C-alpha cells in the first residue's frame, strides 16, 4: 500500500454559528462543535483509507475558547498517524472575528477512526508519511498517545510501551 501524506486527507469545513446552535450565553453548544469535528474527521479518515470509517474514540477535546453567535467557524482535520486499521485524526478549530476577520484558534481535538469493509470488519489502511515539522510532531505524539491508551486499558504491558517510557528516562 502506498504511503500517503496528511495533506491528502486534509478536510476544511467552514460554517457560521446560528442562533439555534447556541446556549443561553449565545455561544456554540459543545455538542454541536463535537458533531462538526466528527464529520470533518470522518471525511479525513475516509480520504486517507478510501474505506468506510467509524468513530472509535474521542481521545481529547479542548474547549479553550467560547465561539459566539455569528462567528465563522472553520474545522480543519487531517490524519496525524495511521496504524494497522485505525487512524488518529487531529482537528484544529478556528473562529473568525465577525468585525476584524482575525482568525483565532478556539479548540482542538483528537479522534480515532477505524476503517471497515462492507460487513463492518476492520480493514488495513495505508501508512502515513508526515512532511512538515508539525505533521512529524503530531505523528510521533500519536504513538505515545496510543501506547498510553493501551497501557491504561490493560491491553499493553507498560514495559512494552517504549515510546512512552522514553518520556520518563
């Protein structure tokens, strides 16, 4: 299978925050943002694998800034690492000031998707070849996150988590 780079899976979705999507403080509901991130991540995973993909986990979400009513929100997703059948998707959320047009990073998230065949059986995905410094950084961190997750779930012996252990030695 040919290795792909993150830009091949890059997905950008831009939309405006409408009144029906806001809480009593006139900020975007967190659940609405999670749905937008999930859709962008799903498209990104599908672009990388060219398979049906399903959300396996939401590994990290940081709601760093509220996104006010009327803001233009851009969700950018791309594969940060591919494993055997799963892919980690890193998502950046930007908001655009309605008056100045200035873009500010509002939130970020990390999702894991699994590629499946038509019967729902996990199927192999292409490897990922990062190119930029940021892509390489996210690629390396993805393995540490996966090892930590496996150790915490009891699916990996801590002594086998070599990348994770390297942080502490």
